[in-house]
C-alpha cells in the first residue's frame, strides 16, 4: 500500500466498521494496521465501539485476537462529557450519534496526529473538525 497524504503519524483509530473489517482481515484495514505497526503507532478504539461491533455471527476468537492487538480505551466521565460537548457543537443528536461522539472524544484525547478509519466520515468529520484526519473505508 502506498502512503497517502493522510498517513497516520501518532494514533490510528478504528470505528466499528474499521474494527469489524480488522476482524475479517480486510486488505485495506490490514494494510493500515501494518503501517501503524511498522511506525510503532498506537492503534485504538473506544470500549463503546467494541460493543457496537458485536453481533450473533461475529467470529469471537478473531474479535478477541484483534482486540488484543490494539488499545481499548474506556469511556470515562471526561470522555463522556467531551462527547456530549462535541455533539452539541456539531448540532448532532446523541440518540443517533452517541457512539460516534464517544469515539471522537477518545480520538481527540489520543496523541496526535490522529487518523480515524471509518465508514461514516460525515459524522466523524462534523464531530472532530480539522483536529483529526478522517478516512473512509
């Protein structure tokens, strides 16, 4: 994979689709993870995101292996408060965007620069603004 201008330089963040694709060993996500590993970057997701990716047919051993290879960040009170503020600033509703907001707050608390791999670039861009690079996968 050739590096794009949005190559991660501090922390790579996976949303639920990024995590699900990592579990399935999707080629694009696997390439991003290899770049992160080669550059000794942190790869994280929110604990809330790990809940979002669970479904009856998920390969649990593959999920557990994938989670063991990244940092699962907790949803603390400061993260929750920051997520609520991000929702308010973006004019988004928590009912539909709560997990995106928690992931965004987690990403913005991580060492930068931050790159987020997501299937929902619109919401994450609205929540993070220019403080993170958002890549559609």
